[in-house]
């Protein structure tokens, strides 16, 4: 190519005509993957902001940084904020925190370098690209509603809040927004989704917990169950996933996730067994269908900060957040 032609080619912004897509001019220079913009005003502005796209072997990878909002600064919210700053710092602009108990958000912000405190849940959504709900099912529904209208991505931890509101899933799909539901304290979601293609006959979840991990649930008082008086293995609940989430909204979100990924809340069976001898939160899932039978058992160590939360649930959320930035997907 002649020097004149090369100069003309470099000055042109080869932005696809449809939807004003990214310029295909940026190059990887040398071995250090440095960007070089074309000389159009728009691409040079993107270059300065750090939002230019880089062509890699397998397509375009966005170099755009994201602001992460976290609603709920309890065990999981705090763990996520610290892991995000530790492992995703180069990929984020910062973290915006909100908790209905301001002392929690202030305490967490004091342990972080890239965080700010919001005055309301709405402010978190306004200021964030991805909003992480780590609060309650009620908060999850409100976040989803606002995020849809403001075109923001969401990760939901209180998946029980989606039961009866699964329309949000389709609405996020139609809007082209990301809705992330981490696997939480269970394994086997990949197998469940695969089974669903061929047909599922039954899904059963048996959860085993210590009495203190479910203490305080209104369902126990209604049924006259004193968990402190339980001395041996006792079944405290036997029903479907919808009933389980209503009875234990803070303890059995895994059943909601199974329902959404599988055959629905009415058909997913749940049994909760309690014993003072249990030192781990155990979830055993049995799936039967056209592909055969699948049994998965997770024995989870409770979080040292909250026995109602499994450590695996926090780790699952952290990995899901990493996956939000990753172009490679491993597993179904």
C-alpha cells in the first residue's frame, strides 16, 4: 500500500454503518497489546476515555470499565465488594454501596479504596453499570424494576424474590440486558439445564441444616416448632419450592434457583431436615428425566460471620461477577 493510501486509510474511521458500532481501526501494537486509535474525533475521544475496542484473535473485547453497585452490605455484599476490589480493580471505575443500615455501608466503605456510599437504592442504580442485589427478595424485585427502566445489568442473590415474578427474566432478555443468577450454595445447575432440553420428570432438594441456621423464621412459630428443643434429626418442612421460599425466605434461595432453571416452583420438591449434630449446610439434589438420573450433594461450611449463609454462596457470587467480565465460558 502506498504511503498516501495508507495515510488516508488510517484517517478514516471504519465504524460499521449499522447502529454506530465500534471502529474496526484500533490495532494491537507489538507484544504489549497497546491501542492505537484512528484519527477520527470520536475514536480519539474513546481512546482517551479508555473505552476503545481491541480486536483480538476471537473478536472484539471491550476495554470499557464498569461501575459496580452493591445493595446490601451484609456477609455476601461485603465479601463481594472486597473480592471485586482485590481481583477486578483494573476492570472497574469503582464500587457504589448502599444498605438500609448506613453503619454497615460506612463500615464496609472504610475497608475499601475504590468505594462510595449512596443515599438510596435508586442512587446506586443510577450510578452503576451492574447492580448486585445482596439484600432481600423485596429489594431484588425493586432493583429489577428500576434497572429495567434505566437499562442496567443486575445480579440477584435473593433469587426467591423472582418466584412469582419470573417475567423479569424475559423482560431482561428482550431489553438485551444481563441478568445474573449465581448458583449459590448448590452445584448441578449445569446438569439440570441440560436435562431440561430432553425432559425432566422430577426434581427433589433435601436440605440439612443446624437449628440455629433457621432460627427466627416465622414459619417455625406458626407451626409451633422450637428449634432449640430439637435433639435429633427432624423434618421441619416438606413441600414444594414455592412454599419453602415463603416459609424460609432467608434460608432456601437455592430452591428458587432450582425452580427457575428446572420445572418450576410448584413441581420442585423440597425437604428441610434439622439436627443439632449437623455442622454443615448440606444440599442434596436429585434429578430424574429422559437423560437418566443425576444426584449432586454439596456439604457447605457456614460463613463464620453468619451461620445462615454458606461460604460457597459467597464464592459463587464472586465467580459470577468475574464471569461478567470474561469472554470465555467454561461449562454449560
